[in-house]
């Protein structure tokens, strides 16, 4: 259950906030309404669904068949574009949150996903991140922190938008296509999560440079990230499993003991 605030603090709405579209998938009506109110108060456009199947239809149909109303209950115009951010509960009826997150990533979408869940163990968080989520919050949560995390995810997403004129990054049999968010090894497609892709892109952009965990967290997760440096180790392990012929004897992602990691 979220921490409810009697007096929401209003802040000036920037142009980037006003144009950001957030999809909220949450079956608990109180949480859904409270989060929607807080986000709309920040100037975001919010769409809500109460079950996973309705949200799944969005990615099949390419539109928003769900509710869309302002804080005062008035009906707002439809938002036909895909969302800029998804807030996703795990325990959803019809289609659960993990399956929905997995499906979104398999469609090639890199939209930031923030998971909200009553499940707060380390394994739950690891599984959520592994299927493609960018951030994970446990219930109960503070509304200010939720808004701050949404703002950070949206900002990092905009900063990392690929440019069409970005060159292909290559190393031996590995190729990364920034404008297509695609990676191949020996000409075979490799499925990477958004964080894995950004990590690899950073490594390939600076081959043989040694990065500390703190530097990687700042460059890939952003200065607002509230986790610890073990997150980097987990993502490096996942990358090795997907890229290396022998993950236990990596050729690409090297550990530099006492310092961090380098590529090549």
C-alpha cells in the first residue's frame, strides 16, 4: 500500500513532463487512483489498466483501450502513441506482470519499465530485472520516491535515444547497432535487456578502458539510482552468459581485480 500524503506538493510542469505518457498497470484500485493522481499532478499523461490482459492488448493493437481520466474525473483525449514509461504490478489478474514484461521485451520495445510489487526479496528483484525491468519498488512505497524514480527513468530514456547516424560498433565477431538497438554475435541476433544493451554500448565505445562499478552505475543507471554496486556485477554476469562462448573464461568482458571491468 502506498504512503498517502494529505497535501500533494505541486511543482512547475516542464515541457518534457507534459508530453510524457505513462502506462500504469495495477489491479488495486486505491493504489491505481493514488499513483495516477500523483503523476498527473506532476504533469504526466497517465493511462491505467487493472489487469495484464488489457495492457497486453495495447501492444497487439497499438492503441490505448483503457481508462484515461483526469484527477477530477473528466475524460481526457486518447493517447494513440506507445507509452514513454510503464509502471507494472506483478500480481495481476489474467496475465501476470512478469509475463507481460517478458512479452514487451520480446517485441523489441525498450520503453522503461518500473515494477511495483509486494514481493521484496532479493530473488524477486533479480527476476524482475532479469526479464527486462529497469527499476523495482516494493510496497508499501513513498509517493515522492515513486515520482522521483519515474522522472529519472524518463530522463535517462531520453538521453539514451539512439541517433540514426550512430556508427555500428564492432569488436571481433560482435556487432552493436545503436540506431536499431540490435546486437549480433557471429551474425546471430542476441536478445539484451535495455540495461545490458547500454552497458555493452558503453564498453564498445571505449574499448580497453577500465570502468569502476560506481562509474558504470552513474553512466548507465544514472546518478539518481538508489541500488548498490552489486547490480553491475549481476548485469555483467548476464552479459557474459549471452555473449561469451565460455562465460567462466570471458574474452570480451574482463574483470580488473580491485578496479572494475573493461572490454577486450
